[in-house]
C-alpha cells in the first residue's frame, strides 16, 4: 500500500459524458501527478500540481482539467468523453515538486471505460 | 525532451533462469533512471532507481540494474526468476532539474514458465 488513494476504482460511462477522478496523496506530500495508461499510448504524464499550483503540463487534452485543493487532494475532470479516453488513470504523489530527487508513489488507479 | 525505448515487448523465461530486460534512453539533459513493476490489476511499484554514484544499483526482490552512460542504457537483470515475478516492467526517466514528470517506456511483459 503506497498511501495514495484513488476513487473510484472503476468507472463506466458513455461518450459525451463528464467524469471526475479523485486522488488523495500520502500524508505530507505536496505534489500530485496524473498519468494515463492506455493500450495505444502507453503510460503518459498528464499534469502535476504542487501545493495547489500547476507545476507542469504534459500531453493533456483541452477536454481534461485538474486542480489541487487546499487539503492537497486532487481531482481530474474529463469531459466530452470519447471511446479513446478509455484507460487506466494513475495518480502519484511526492514530497517536493522539482529540483533534486522526489520519489513518486503511485495509487492503484481508476479504470475508466467509455462506451 | 526525453524518450525511453524498451527493446522487448515480451520476454518469456523459465523459472529459476536468469533474465535481462533492456532499456535505452535519450535525453538532452541529465536524468534520473528508474524501473517500475506493475503486477496484474495493480498500480506501479518502484523496483530500483539510479540517482548518482555506483552504476550498479540493487533493488527489491533481487533485481539489479546497470547504468551505462556511453550506451545510454539501463538494463534490468535478475539471476534467477520466480513465478511471482510475472508482471509488466517499465523503464522510466525524469530530468534532474525542473519538473520531475516521469517519461516511461512502452513496457516489457515478463512471463515466467514453470
């Protein structure tokens, strides 16, 4: 158990819908990272937040957005869902945000299926 | 920008045999290197990491990896595998300065046959 929690574990929805994935980082960690794992794209970095502020952005679609709240939990919002958005979404957390080494601890993931 | 290439998508081996999973990377800046393991229906677990110093690093579950700067490689090895090592293995890098997003390879599926 990494200490990172993600809810829900599974999510099944229809095209065009909007969903919210939630992540609670390890106690004391200020950074949250979101990654997408799909069959065609592999594991890809989406976005990082550090203490409430966006720190880095990867190949995140405009239909996707994220935020980190004052209690440091994070939410990833996916809208106008398409079949290709079906994937496993991982959240990771670390103590720091940049500079030097900050080990990332991964949650169990949320499996999103878009029908 | 960084990129990671895992040279084998699948590696089948017999139990108690040695195994090597190959990883090459490309980066214009200095990086940290990692191997992660993903067991079926689970998240990612860090196996080992190279930050600096000795180029041979030891990780959990008897795995080790060797960093070769001239060949930009970071191959993972285990001298004797067990059925429980069946999993997907990911090589990853992150830049040493700035945002530490992990860049992953495509993964290698290790299958252990009895």
